């Protein structure tokens, strides 16, 4: 059995629509990886923020469209209000 670890960095500029705690966004950008090099990426995503004191915790679900493939991305955003 052969396994490999690839590192992917995504650099994108999000354009977001906020409605209450829900955020929907689109983010064009670049995926930079050991596996494929640099490629154009389009990320579509949604997140919902929960306020916890001065912090916001927001689970995030994204779909990246890159190199003719669709990649599902799950994330967690932790933000502090100023």
C-alpha cells in the first residue's frame, strides 16, 4: 500500500454575502501544491457563526473547483471581535 502526503495552500479573495450569522461566499484564487503546482481555483462556500463571548466560532463547508475536479473542504473559523 502506497500513501502520500500532499500539501495544498489556497490563496483566495472572498466576496461574501452576510445575513445574520449565515455567510455565503465565492472566492477566486490560486491553489499551490506539491502535487500539481499552481492552478486557478474557484471556491464556493457557506458558514454559520456562533457567538461565544467575544469570539465567533463558525463551521464552514466549501467546494473548490480546480483543474476540472471538485474538492470538498470542511473548516472551522475562530474569530475574535475587536
